[in-house]
């Protein structure tokens, strides 16, 4: 689906959303890509994975996203060769990590 095919208030009912499998808790995942045209053999310049909730988000949703963020940060931490014993995923989830401002 291209951006000029999306009508106001239609995204949640579009085939771009409904065609994707629900990943749980009324959450859907789909990709948004920047392309150079609508032709069949178009170039994709960048793709962003998006999580989309059709219904209201509650604290459980935010906790799940915080855990995902902490897991992603741990991968970066390990890839940078940092000591994993110093990594505190729970502090990242709660937004209280002493390493939040550390560039990796």
C-alpha cells in the first residue's frame, strides 16, 4: 500500500494492517519503506519496522516494549565488548539506568 492510497482514518482497517499477523495483545507489526516508485522492480532505500495497536494501549503494552528495548540495548552492549555483568536490563526498562547516557 502506498501513502497516496491511505484515506484519513483508514490505516487501522487497511490491508497493510489486516494482512499482517497479530503478534499478541492486539498488536500488529508492519514495515514502512521509502521506495523510488510504484513500479514492480523498485529500489527500497530504508525500511522501518512499526508496532501498531488497533485498540488502546495499556501498561502491559508499555512494559512489553520496555523489555524489548532492554533486550535490544543488551545486544548493543555485548557487541561493543562491554562486560555483561555491568548491564542492568531492569534499570533500562524502568528508565533509571546509570548507563542511559553512555554512548556505545
